[in-house]
């Protein structure tokens, strides 16, 4: 059944905000367009919002709020510039953007909102709990168990944020197993909007880092009698990374940094920070390693 598109679009003021946005969003995603008559970018965005709302035919409502006439509400919601677009679901803001966006970017925003609003809060908690568990398995090097959970999540209908996090987790599992060719195929199959996410960008950088470490290590002699202590530590750290012995790798890098942080154009610090980026900010190895690095740099 095709509904009247106008029934999904309405102007709202401060008095009706609770009913038309907060309460309405308990069962349906509501996108709020904060605009003003003098705002030229608003005049470009609003028609796109209206068109997409009509196309989604009841999967989302669009509410338009004139901030000149509802200044107190705009202040309460911390609207600092316009156009600002916010999406609400289950009474809470779940997404948003400010400034002029292309029709393609706005369409992607609608897709994310509709996907997120199709998943209950309880189910989202379950997804994030599984993600946390999988990432913990990966940190503990229980890679097969992590891969199993990441694969299960990817097969689900996830919002973009959780999907990119799951994809990145699975990719890092492939890195841990040195399955670089399989990782290449995996990355090539990803849709462009996922490739643009920070999680996948970090994964791509991690792959480049590992590939570079592998290439550098292959060019080094197996049993070097190099008298240069720094060179030996650098080679040892790189081999430790390939062996997934990250603690030893960090020890070697920190040894060089403490003795001479600028040696060889600061290569030890550069590679160490790339390793931290791969492991992730919440990884206990990263946390401990960053603390030790800071103590060396600022003692």
C-alpha cells in the first residue's frame, strides 16, 4: 500500500517536539531538519530530505524545525550551526550531520538510519556484546574463536558502524594468520561506503604496515652479525611482529627510542606507532606500550 508522502513530513515546534519526535521515535525513526529561512544550504538540503522520506514510504518520518521560531529548543539540543540534521530512534539521537552534504551522502545517511532503526535496542546490545567478546578473543590470540563470531555478525543485518567494526575484526584475524592474499580478496569485495569507514581504513593501513614489515624482514639476512646494536634491535622487532610476539617487538623499539629516538630518521617510533594502530587503542599491549613510550619521551 502506498501512503500519502505528505503524512511522513511535517513542521514541528517546541510545544510538539516531545510528541512528534521523542514519543514518535519509540516505534519509528524520525529525522529532524533544523533550518532557517535565511539559510541557503538549508534550501538545498531540505528538498533532498523530503524526496528521500517519500521514497522510503513510511520507514522514516521527517520533521522540520525553524530555529528562528524555536530558539530555546535549538539551544537545548546544542544546535550550533545549520543545516543540522539529527536522527532519533527509541527516544534517543542515533545519528546526524551538520553542513551541506551531497544527495548521495544524504541517501547513505538515510540508509544507515533505516537499518539502525530496524534493529531493536536489545538486539544492538547483543551485537555489541558479541563484538566485544570477539575483539577480546583476538587480543588473546584465540583467532579461530574470534573469526567465528565476526563471521556470524557479518552474516547479520548490522548497521554500518557495527558492520565495519565486524569486517575490520575479521580482516585483522586474517592478518594474524598471515593470510595476506585472502585479506586482499576480502578488501576488494567490500562496498565503497564500507571502505570509507575509519575501521576499514585502519585495517588497510595495518595491512600495508605488515606487508612492509614482511618485505623489510625478507631483505634482512637470517643470521646477521651486524655490530650495530640499533640495527639488530630493529631487525629483531620486525621478526617478532611477524611471529606475533608483540611484547618483544615493543621492547626492541623502545630500546632504540630510549637510546636515540632520532636514529635512522625515527624509524623505531614510526613502526611502533603503526603497531599500536593495528592493535587498537583498547588493547592492553597498546595501553602498556604507550605508557612506557610516554615515560621515555617525557621523563
